[in-house]
């Protein structure tokens, strides 16, 4: 049975004291309530070392990773650096990286590959923008993103990837895909993997939904058969909402 996952993406939020407080609150909550899902906090690079040293009850992910091994790439953080801090994985190809940093599907694929080579779990994000959805191109877009970034991996490698489908029009907008829209595209992504790698591999990959998930809408979305949890932005920034989302499982 594939993993159910509730993952936070803090983005560029929180000072060190605020980050330490929320990480401790998550830890405390998980100690008191054994969760039925895996819990991940995707947090800014600067807090990773501290977080990994202090918290063992949930996984810690970076929000990005360099596609390069090492060298003259000012400001970048390599997979080797992350593993040396014992970080568990990286969010890769988030729509904000695609939009503001012009990351291409090929670069995102290289990031996924280097993460895997270094024992990190890649959380690969895909999803269409509003114009693409309106034009009925969402299947085509998600297919291209997924095939270019992931389909050069072996079956063993792709089984270690977590996919987060995040329609860009639903991120931070308060607008959510309906549970039916999420199910439809999650099932489609799984069918692409099944066609390339077989049903057993496809059934082992967790596919999360992201886009304005909150305690009030999570239950219905997470109950869909091909939705294996959520990647959560805004509602991961306070313990009340984040713990309520964990409790959904
Ligand atoms: C995200 O940034 O991945 C996200 C889903 O954000 P939000 O939950 O705030 O829409």
C-alpha cells in the first residue's frame, strides 16, 4: 500500500524563532498523536540543519535543490550538502520555481535525478496554469512535465519519487480543484506511469494534491482513491491548521 503524506511547504516565511516554535509544535503534536500518514515539513535552507538535529518525528525537506553536483554556482545548494545535513528530501519543480526562476522540465528532471543519486526523496511538482486549464490543455501539460522530468528514470528510481499535482491557479488563491478534478488528473498521472512502468510501479507512487488545501476541504479531496495526501502552503504555517490536516487521516 502506498504512503499517505501530509507535507508542508513554508516557502519564504518565518524567522528563526518562529520556525523553531512551529517545528517544536509539530513535534509535540506528533508525539502526542501518532499520525496515520507520513508528515513532512518543507522548510527554507537556512533552518534545515537545526531542524534535522532537533526533530525526529517527521521528515524534513528542502524547498529546492541544485541540479549541479558542485562548483561555481553561487547561491545554490547541492544534494551532497543536503545529505550531509541528513535532510530527507527536496521539493522539486514547484510552480514558483518554474515561474520566477524559469526552471525547465529538463532542469527539474536533472534535479530529481541528482536527488535520487544522493538518497534524497524528490517531491516532484507538476500542474497547469489557468490559461492551460481553460483551454483544456491540462492533461497535455501534465503529461509533458511528467514525461520529460521523470521518464528517463528506472522503475526502481521512479518508485522512490513522490509526485505533487498542483494546479497553479489553485496555489495561494483560495480556489481549490474540486475533489473530482483532482481525482481525474491524479488517475491520469498514475495511468501514464502504468503505461511506461507497469501497474505495480504506478500503484506504489504517492501522488499528492496541492492548491489551497485547508482543514475544511481536505477530507473530501484526500478521500479520492488516487489522492494520497497533500502539499500544503498557507495552512502549513500554523499548528492548528497543519495538525488538523494531519488528523484528516
Ligand atoms: C504550495 O505552495 O505548494 C501550495 C499548495 O500553497 P497553498 O496551499 O497556499 O495554495
